[in-house]
C-alpha cells in the first residue's frame, strides 16, 4: 500500500455511514495522514473553520441534511481554495463542472489501496 513519508498532512473524511467513515479514516491514518472525521456537511464545515491545517476534503456525495457532498465541496473551495477535494459515491458520478476544477472523484466501492493512492496523488 502507498504510504506518506512527508510530515503529517490532514485529511477531513466526511461520510454519514459510521463504519465506512471509520474504515476510511483508519486506512488513511495507517498511511501516515492525520485524519479528522465528520458525519455530515455541518460537522465538516465546523472542522474546516476550526482547523487551518486541512489539506484535503474527502467526502461522500450522498449525505443527509441540507447540503450534499458536491455542495460541501463547492462551499469549502469557496472559503478555502487551497483545500483539495476528493469526492466519492456508489450511486452517482458527478459531471464536469459540478465540483472544483482541481477536484477528483473515486467510485465506491474502492479498495483501501486505490483510495490511499488517490489521496496521496492529490497531495503530492
């Protein structure tokens, strides 16, 4: 599996399914990332506002609440354009223009290795 040799880089994982969020967060921690977790967009935005060290937002598209992952990605990019955005979903695939130009997408189900490679590639 790909691992991170640089100093800790912070990733915010936003996923409403607790088991998926836990598994994703643990995989990224094992790869050397500092990981913050949020269960919805409201929690994610609070983390973004409280922390100045988040380098990447990894968010599911389909989430409960008023804001889905695409709307969250747009909001985070608007507030903090330096934060990279990686979207995921097992139900929909975003079209070009639906999320920040420098963002990326990985389809569910993804392997731990492919997800870690995607995160590392975006933060390289």
